[in-house]
């Protein structure tokens, strides 16, 4: 593959190396192997159940230690809200209010989403804001027909020269209505949540990954709400922001694996998915990191339940970390007894759910010591898992690598060969899925930050088909942040209730009880 001098200048301007881009093209050519799932993780076989006694124990453990720890809440918040409004954008493209009624359109298109949206219009948190904008446009909303009301409402909400909600960052959209004078964004709700579980000594730090050009808008929202949230919670907040680095972009190629070129001859590079955010996570200096998506928030009535399980996961993490650190110090000693090796082996297998390599028990004592030290000296993540109720997304599985070694991983359906009936069957019968409810330890037993890049499975990337200006292309996504990017962490899955998972994937999700203040 030959690159011109201009091509090389372009990739170098993004912080990429020629070697990196060439290796990406080789991945397109060779293809990425599917993940071999052995079985779904289930209760007591990869997923730890929780009872009230255990939760209270873990919460107490966390509460006793949190003031001595650096805590950070890490929130991927880069995405625009476009997909939330997908069915409404389609409606604007297809519907002509002069030729058809809204009722006929819904029936002919079997649009249940639009039907719900129309019938519950006044319950959306942005309802009054849209009406104010309509009135500014000189339109008498209340004297319109139902068809004209819906048409003007959706246009005003989504058109670029109007409110333009479809291009808003999700974190800054009106999410929850508490009163006519108080409409909360998802960003605001994350501050309230952080006050409940991610604060030490009445201070809470949050890190938001955002798109380039949006920092001023997020800072303006923070300045608007932070004082009030502090008054209501007694907690002071520090919000910091980072961007998905251009150096994590990946080259796009044609179906024939040639660089895909824009109309001006430059090569098309694309953001490489949320796996690129490992670089952002790697820059954080903290003892405990809470990870949660920007749209998974709730109204005030539900916050205590969310905080309860977050603190429970953090307490379990700290318990496991304390034991692991103690054992690592033992393994550093010149002489380690056989009894100690047995005790540590039991901890690795039983508490960390790690399956040792098949030849472990035939190794010498020194080989066992080195192996166990390597197994323990890794970042730890405790991941909440909820019962599978048909939601899209990845799930917890036991997987096998090329050598047959098994480990617990979060696996996306795109990583699984769905043409293999046995693999498809394992996926379809999985009992739990991943709500992105993660608490992490990213420092070692000496207090040093791990280099998280060393624990990535590069083979867990994704190749997807896309289009640009009507032309097909292949895109490469880096191993997902909680998939391949954390493949070689110590991983513990814990069952948490479905009430902790309240994402807003479509705008109609804002009508669900956890998003409606009573």
C-alpha cells in the first residue's frame, strides 16, 4: 500500500503513525476473529448474587474508607442525541401535513413510537420550551389541528434553525421536569448522583468525555447549576472534560480494502468508537473510578436506590483490592510457603472468578508465584449485571482464547459469529446483560497508576459496514472500553436490579417512571 507525501502529512497531523495505519489496513484484509463464547455467565457461575446483608456489608466498607480515597465519576458524554429522535427525523422526511393526517400516517406506517410520542406530548420535559419557540415564530399553537400541532412541534424541536435538539449533546438536553421553572439535564442529574456515592469529604469530582467544540456549553451548564446542587447536597463539585483524541481515529477503507478517499482526495478517518476513551480513562489519577453512561440517570425519587448499589459495588471492589494487595506483598517475599500459594490460588479462583491456565498445577512453586503475581497485579473492575429483558447491548460470558484459556468478559453481539448455531444459541439464552455500571481500581499495590494500554486485547476490535455520500465503506472500531479494552483486567460480575438501568435510547424513554418526577 503506497501513501503519498500528502497522505503521510495528513495522518501525522492527527497524531497517527504510518505503521499504525498500515496495521489497521492489514486488519481489514485479514478480518477480525470472532470471540469464542463458551457459555453465558450466570448466577454463581460468573455472576455473584447480592442479598441485603452483603450489600450493607459492602456499603459500610466503602463508607469507612471513602474519605481517604481519590474518587472520580467517569461519564462518556460525547454522543449527540440524533438517535434519540430517529423516528421523528423519519417522520419529518416522510410526512406532508397538507396531504395526510397524523392519524392516517401512524396507521399506514404502523409507527407505535410516533403514536406514543403524540399521545404523551405534554409529559415531555421540553414541552413548554418548544411551545415558547413556536409562539416566538408567530404560530397560534392551541388553535391548530392535531396534525398541524404535531408537525410544528416536531419541526420546531428538531430543525437546525429552531431548537435543534437532534444535534444537542445528550447531556445537555432537557431530561427531567421537576416544575415549570426547573427542568434538569442529564448532566445535572449526574452531579446529584455523584454527591450520593462519588464524594469524599463533601467533594465530588466528575470527568466527562465530550466532543470537540462543546466544552463552553458544558461549562456554562455547570456554572448554571453547580451552586444550587451544592446548596441542596452540601457537596462541592469539580467537573473536568476531555475529548476523544484524533490519534485514536481509524482509517476507513473501500470494500476492496483500499483507503476511502473524500471528494478532495484526502483519506477518510473516523472516530473509533468508545474504545478510544481508554486513552481518556488512562489519564485519570484516582483510587476508585465509577463509570456510567450519560443517559443512564433518574429523577430524584430513584437516586437513593442507584446510590445504594453503586456504593455496594465500590465496597466489594475495595474488599477484593485489599486482599489482592496483601497477597501481592506476600508474593514479593523471597520465600513463599506452599500454604500461602494454596490460599492465594483459592482467592484468585473463588473471589476473582479467574480460571487458571491448565498447566498451573504442574508448575514449580516459583512458576506459581510468578503466575499468581501477574494474575493479581492488574486493574480490577466490578461490573453490575442486570437480568436480560430483551434490551440491546453486550452481556457477560465465559470466553476461550486461542490456547483454550477461559476468562470472564463483556461481549457484544457483533463479536459473536451468529452463523454458528451453537454460538448463537449461547447468546440467545444468556440470562444477563451489561448496563455499563462499573466501578474500577486502576492503581497497583504500590500506589502506582497502571498503564491501561497493557491490558487491551487488540484482537477484540470491530469491523462495521457504513456509507458516505452513497458509497460503501468499511470502518474499524477499537476494542470497546468495557469489552476488549478491559479484557485482561480482573473482572467480577455482580447482579444488580433492573431498576438501576434507565437509559434513554429513544425520546419516548423519557416517559418511563424513573424519568417522571411525581
